């Protein structure tokens, strides 16, 4: 049995990713045996909202898909360490696919927005990856954003993101960002006045560093980050031009298929995307 967990699967892109994982599983180029079955754990911080989503997904999915795929709801508040470790214990000895989708985009820009955004979009993702067990040969796909490209940072900050080699290097950047927003020096020090984009730069840098850590540890789990494009969800307040299914395309490609993706890469529109080169565009 193949198992996958999607955080924030109850609505928005996460719902679209669960649905697309289900629909595409029978044609997966990784799991090719007709006897392979997929169980998707739909992570939701509110279990009743997760159950509503599961009901709606079962109503949408075709019978031949449901012959191969089942969906189960699991309580997961990625900001709660207790919730993460409780689910981690339930998922032993491990799952095959982890999709880190849960995230927030807050209005405004101040110390509180920076703190909460980094906590949810960066540290909570790290906590999930550190604790949810993923089996050898498995994959971790983390939803970042193309807003996380390095354009817009001052040269020094940009170079520190670009050259971050360890997870601790990235942690330091995320700590410093919160500090410079709190003391009002972010602009003169070359940071962007954008908490969401900066948290996603942190995610992209973290996944790059983590791939290196896993390589050195000989851990056979491939990690990727990606952008779904501008998707019509509550987060984009009706402005996103992609459907949920279109937004789920790149994440599900990285989760279910053979690709030429190298661990640590950031993908956008079904291919590797250079977060540095876009600087000069
Ligand atoms: N939409 C886009 O155009 C776009 C573009 C680039 C990247 N992204 C990324 O895609 C991901 C999904 O975005 P979306 O547009 O679908 O957003 P959304 O419509 O606001 O949905 C966010 C989802 O994340 C969940 N969530 C937030 N904080 C959580 C936490 N602490 N624990 C567990 N679940 C939590 C929400 O759960 P509740 O229902 O309980 O609130 C909801 O299921 C995010 O990481 C976002 O940054 C989106």
C-alpha cells in the first residue's frame, strides 16, 4: 500500500492536491503495479472540515479511481507540536509521500505578521518534516511560491539566501528577518517588506539545504519545493487564474511521477525554476 499525507487538505490547493493525487495515481509512473493502492491522509486542523472535504471528494471521484484510492482524515495543526507528534506516532513506520501544503498569507506588514507568517510557513513546515516519518524511497513536496525568488533583496541578503548551506543558516535568516522587521531596519538592511514572500524564500532555501543534509546522511528521501502558480483559492481572494486542479499539477508531478527533478530543486510550471537567475529578468 502506498500512503500520502497532505497538510491543509480540507480546502483550497490542498483539496485540489488530494483530488489530483487520487485521479493521477492509477497512471503514476512510480507506482506501476495494478495491485498498488493509495491511501491519502487528508490533514486538517479541524477534523469536521476534513470530513466535509472527504465527503465532497468521494462524490467527485470516479468509481475506478476509488477502486485504487481511499481517503482518510487525520487531525493536523502544523503549528501545534503536539498535533504533529501525535500524528507522527500514528503514521509509523512511515508514509511514502508527504505534501506540505498548509500555509498562510496575512494582510499588512509588521512584527506580528512577520512572526506569525514565519512560524506557520517556515517553522511549522520544518517541524512536520522533522517528525512525520517518510519511508526510504519516499518523497517530500513542499509548496513554496514564486514570490520566494531572490529578486528584491539587497545584494548581501540575497547572497546569504543563495549561499545558505545548512538548515541553521536558513534559520538564522528567518530569525534575522523577524528582528529587522521588529526594530524597523528591514529596508536599510536589504530585506523585503513582504512577510509571505520572505517566508517562502526561507522554504526554498531550507529544502535546498535539507537535500544536502539527507545526501550526507545517506537518507533515501527526495525533497522538492514548488510553486503551484496563481490559484483561485481563499488565499488569493478570487483573483487566482488557475483552477485547483491546474495548481495541483506540479506538486502531484513531483509526488507521483518519474521526472528529472534533482533533490532540493524548486519547481514551477512542471520544470526546475532558477530562483537566482530571475533576478536580472
Ligand atoms: N493560491 C495560490 O495562488 C498560491 C500560490 C503560491 C503558493 N501557494 C501556497 O499553497 C498553499 C495553500 O494555499 P491556498 O491558496 O490553498 O490557501 P488557503 O485557501 O488559505 O488554504 C490554506 C489551507 O492551509 C490550512 N492551514 C493554514 N494554517 C494551518 C495550520 N497551522 N495547520 C494546518 N492547516 C493550516 C488551512 O486550514 P483551515 O481551513 O483550517 O484554515 C487551509 O486548509 C500555501 O502554502 C500557499 O502559500 C498558494
